[in-house]
C-alpha cells in the first residue's frame, strides 16, 4: 500500500520546510511562484539551491535536485532503478519544471548514504544502509545482481521514531526511509507492507514477532507458552566472533601484528589551478554607477558585490557598450585613458571567458569613492549620487583538468594504501558502515572541486563532480580559509624578508655557519637574491612583449566585433571547467583553457608593473610567488607557444620563490610557530577533537567487548545458580543507565552510526575507522607543518623533543615548496594487546607529501615527461616525519599540540540545518491516526 505525500505535510510542519506549487494546467503562470538563478520562492518562502522538486502525485517517481551556481549548477534526476542506474546528472538544466504541480523541499546532505527501516510491530525495526542515488547514480550490486545493502544499528531516538510511525499509521508491517543529516535523523517515504528482500535473520525475526502478535490477538493462552525463537533455532550454536583484524601500520613502518588502524586525518592542498588575477580600476561611467545602485538597494555610499550569473551578465552588457568608446590608437587618448580602456577590455574578456558564469571563480566589487548632490526626479529637494567608484574584479584560480586528475588520482592512492585490512579494502569498509568519513573544504572553488574529485577517486564513484560536491563535501571557511588572524605578524615577516633581500643583509650575523641551518632568519634564501631581482624584471619584460605581440591581432578582432556585431548573451549552462586538454586550441596556436591572448597579456603586464616600480626604483618581493606561479603554469599548459626566455625566467623565479614563500609564514622558527598557530588554530583544535573521539570510541568498544566476554563466562554460573540472575540483570540495567548519562553529558561528541554485527556478513563487524579530510590552500599546509615541527620551541614545551625527527627536519628544510596536492596525514593505531590505561595503547604516525613539486623542465623523470603531455605532473609519495622504530603516543601528540589549538569548548555546537526543527511531536502523530487511506510520500533525496 502506498501513502500520499500530502499525509506527511502534517508531520513536516514540525519537521522540515516544504512548499506546494499547484498548477491546474501546464505552464500556468502563478503570482506566488518566483524563480531566480539560485532559489525559488513560493508564497514568500524561499528555497535556496540545492533543493528538491518532487511531483505531487505519489506514483510519479521523477524527482529532481537542483544545484547552486557556486557548485557548478545543473540538475540531477532521480528515478526508479533501471539496470545499474538510479539517477542521471544534467549539467545544462538549471530551470525548474513548470508543466505540472510540484513539492519543493530543502536538500538534506546525508554523506552519500540512505537508510531503509522496516518495522514488524512497534517493538521491532530492522535497518539497512545503501549508497544514496544522489552521489553518482550507480547502483552497487552483488554477484547475484541484488542491490548491496548492509544492516546497521539504529540509535535510541531512531528506534522511537520507528515505533511512532508504526503506531501513527496503524500499520504493523511497514517501511520508510531514514535520512541522517547533521547528526539528526528524519523520516520520509513511508510504505505499507514493506519487507526486506534478502535477510534470513530478518525473516526469522519477523516470523517470531508476527507469530506472537497473532497469538496475542487470537490465542493469548498459548502466547506465553511458546518460546520466543523458532523451533529450528533453539539448539543452533552461537557463532564465535572472529575478533578484530590484526594489521601492521601499512606503508610507513611496522609495529607488529597487534595494531589496528583507527583513524586517518589528512590536510590536503588543492590541485593545479590557473593563476589568480585581480583587476582594479576607477569608473565614472553612468552605466556602471547605475548598476552599482541597482544591486546595493539605491544607497549611494554602499558598496555592492556581483557574483550571480544575472548580476555578471548585467555588468557584461554594460561593459560591451563602453568598450567601443575606448578603441585604442587615438592620438588624443592620454596614458591614463589608454590604461582605463585596456582594463575595461580585460573586464569584458574575463566576463566572457569560458562561456558561462560561475560565482566561485569570478567576483566583482563596486565601492563608491565620490558623491555629489543632484535634484530628485520629482523636483523636490536633493539627493546624493555617486560620481566615481572603485571596481575590483577577482578571477582565475580555477581548478584545471590537470588539477582534477591529480585530486582523483590521490583519492585512489589513499583508497589503496592508507587503509590496511580486508582484501576488499576501503570500499567494503565504507559500504558496511564501518568507515566514518567526513570531508571538509574551504570556501574557494578550486578547493571545493579538489575535494569532490578526491572523493570520486577515494570511493570509486562515477560521473561529474557537482553532485559529489553537494552530497559529500562540507564547507568550513572559518577553519580552512583566511589569514586575518596572523596578518600583522605576516606583514612583519615580509618587511624583514624585503630588508634581507633588497639590502643584501647577511642572513647569519656571525661568520660561522649555523649548526642548525633552519634556525636562522631567512633560511633558504639564495645568497645572491638582490642580484637576481633585476634579472627577473628584465626577463619578465621579454616574455610580456612576446605575449603582447600575440595578443595584438586578437585585440583588434575583439574591437572590431564590439563595433560591428551584436553579441548575444553567452550560454550559462555549459559544464563547469574542462575535463581534458584543449587539443583544438593548442593545434591552432592558442593558449590552453579559456584564457585568450588578451587576458594572458594582461596577466603578464600586471606582473611586470607590480614587481618593479620604475619611478620609485623599488621592488615588491611579494610579487615573486605570483611570477613563479605564472611561469610554471605557462610552462606546463602553454609550452606550445614557445615563449623565448620563459625557461630561464622560471629558473630565476623558482630560486627566489623557494626562499620567499616559506619565509612569508615566519622569518625564523619561532615566528613560523606563532604565525602557524594563529592561522591553523581552529584546524588544530578540530584535529585534536577527531583524535580524542576516536580514542574514546575505541576504548568504549574494547570495554564493551570485555564486558561481553565477562557476561559470557558468567552465563554458566547463572544457569547453575538461578538466584544470581536477578542480581546480574540489575547490575546490567545500572550499567546501561550510567552509560546513557555519560553520553548525554558529552555534548561535543559526534553522532556515531554503526554496522549491526548480528546481521552483517563481514569478517570483522567491530572494526571501525574514522576518516577526516580537510581541503585547504597553501597557507594552512605551511602553518600546520610549522606547528608540528617547531612546537617544542614554545616556552612551555622546551624540555620536550620535537614531534618531527632530525632527519625529517633536514628534509623539510630542503623541501622548498609544498606544491599542488601536497598533504599532511596523521594515522592513529590502537594496540589491541595492551591494557586500556597503557600510554602505548594508541600510536600516532605522521607523514607528509610535497605534492606535485617536480619542475616542468625536468628531463630525467620518464613518468613526469609522459604526464607533461597531459599538462600535469606526478604527486610525490608520503615521507616519514618520524624515525623508523620510534613511538609517538597519542598522549604526547596532544600535549605538544594543545597549546596552539582552539580548545574544544570554544567550538560552537553543531547547528540544526535551516528549516528543520527536529523530530515530529506526539501531537502531530496523534492527528495522523484517523487518516486513511494513504498514498506514498517521496524521499527528499530520491528513491
């Protein structure tokens, strides 16, 4: 029996936000329905993407999920399983359906997993987990062709929800979907007379429960006389537990057969990207000033930010009309007018780049600078109007096809190498609810897409990145973005660095070589840095002039097009980014990617202008990393342009950048430690919470196992002496009560969902691994590494040895760059053969990778040469940060890191998702008792 979606509206009033759009005829225009780029509004209720659109009729299973432009846009269609597919992604579809009536709900991210719950009476519920169709739409099947599902344990709250659903609908045998989101659980898609298809244990349990229900109703005198188990199960021997898998430490060191991997924590830099760019210009044009007023609410002194496709399209339309008036070559144009015209053409080219808009890669800020008084339109009084504004356009930093390949490949590497254990490895561990995975990302688009591509490789997913990003990746900009907390110290470091380079100051104050080379100010800087700067400027001018010549013809064509043709708005529904090399553009002698020669010239010209101020005869060393970035990008992606001198420019820029970049995060170890702790303070605190939660969970499992063994051994005694039975039961009840109280008091623990060991067909049901992946930018990688290697320099820890061994410190000193996809990984192991209170119960393993730090000029590496044909570079493998045979305990790790980490109590409690107010109340359930018959309610995340 199916139940209607309308039935659950009464529950959803207390449960989740929804809205109904009811059309009497297809494509009917409705006054209460508004659709914009990233939201729909129904009766004043706004639903931001991602949101779910479901047909109002229960028999129609065509459910759509619409994704925000910040994630690339597009739509995923969910449907009843067809072969091995349960959903399809359509990147071109961005507008909702209008031919019928639909329900709109907020999308609930469930970590890529759905839970199916089946009740047999109010006191029994069986739950199974499966891969959610919203991730990649591929149905996992076993060799018999059945969908792969694994029994899972329900929390006490979820068991109560199952009981209340069963009672509310007066349906003893039913099924429903359970969506676990942000530590809470939500019911949807209730179906009558639903049974599990492939669980013998469930069949046995259901038979027992139904038999007792029938006997209670028709023959109560027999109910208590018949044993609760089936006759053929009475003498069935209990299967002994095989215990935990005994594993060594895998790829980095071996500590015997008694260790079990418990946790993997990795902090990972994003993949290969295009150079980041910024255009600043003062505008006085009325069209641009009016545009600013349009989007800031008409406030003349308020700034505005333009990010959405509609806003950027408005700006592009205005810029197209202004560019012809700035046609170059007129003798009357001043130098300032020529530069202004060039920047307007650059703005236009950036907005047209790629054929679509994406808010995560292009942002415009308009800030009023000057105002004047004008007469109001009605002639009554005066009002302020802006007459000049500063326009700042930020663009670039887009994850390239090479960056996506790098991230996906690193995900596969982690899957195959970081998780020692069962033959089927991480995938089986994850699908059986024994792998607790959470992925976090900063707010930057390149970081988000790197995280999604990594997840694709890690979990062997298929399809495009947008659905994976929305389903599996959580943004946390406060933890993984920004340098504001250390801005003062970083400015001090850059000032001192500038002094060392430009004034040829001695890095070491004495004539003797330092005993520890990384302990001096400016370690790693080339001794002839001041001599390299003029050479760097000269080579940049040489490259810039070549690019200018290449851009000349393109510039004239663009100008002619602006004058003679009317260009329609660009298609905004093209797929986000590219997945392979632009073979046609390369064959035509054009730059790789969507960057044309005009933007390429603007990029190099800005570097030339910013690096050296000829009027003041002053170098700006903060531009050195950007010069190096552009050199490496063009050597890797635009080598076919054969820019003369680019190879030499790269070598000079690399020599300077290898010294400048690490020293921007502190000129000496103590300053590096201070800056690192301020930038990574929140991240360090979260890592300590992850480790603590893993330890306490492992100890709880060990204590439970010990308790079970004790109870098993005491069972014989109880059978021999029945008087002991009641006393033992009372003790167990007391123990469970105490455990419940302890759990309630510990609010900052994460919600744990576990495999049900009674039903699971796996060798080690007790095994559980926690994975936390944090994707961020270069600043946080440097900061975290600096805290790990220099934490013992703090006054409170000076008696302690470093977390990083001396050999690793030497290697890190020689490691000048933590390149794209560089990472730091911590693995926590439990020794299952030592006592719970033993300090060596838990061991930490630290490793890092330099990422894709090979030079694009490398000739001796065969693999690198092959990959360069695909415009990418290999990722270096992990290196130890500890000596072989050393033992870093979790206790020592916590002691060394805690002074620099945000305390756990300062972390805000997990927030309830917007629009969700919790479990449905009894009063609502009571109103459902009299509702009959019912139809089906659709799953918010699809079938």
